[in-house]
C-alpha cells in the first residue's frame, strides 16, 4: 500500500533522545561489525569525549531517539 523507503543512518546524522530533546548526538562512525545488528558510534554535540555505541534499531526507534536536522 505505502512504499516507505527504509531509513538509512549515515555519518553526520543527528539524533536526540526522546526524553531529552536538548542533547544532540551525532553519528561519528560505524560500531562493531562482529554482531549481526549494525551499530553506530555517536558523540555528544560539543562534547566529543562523550561517546556511545548504539544499535541501528535503537536509533531508529522513536521511543528512544528522534532524528533532527
């Protein structure tokens, strides 16, 4: 019925946590390739020492993260 494009995450994409819309996380690279689920490294905008590795599923789940421009 609806042809939705699969969402794709790219380096430089920006996300905020659904419960903290002030803190922006920027995709800085790919995470581990060992696990079957794609992971990405994200850094807090303005605080590059704050690094997280998150799965693609978590980043694309609006209950956890929301993509911003």
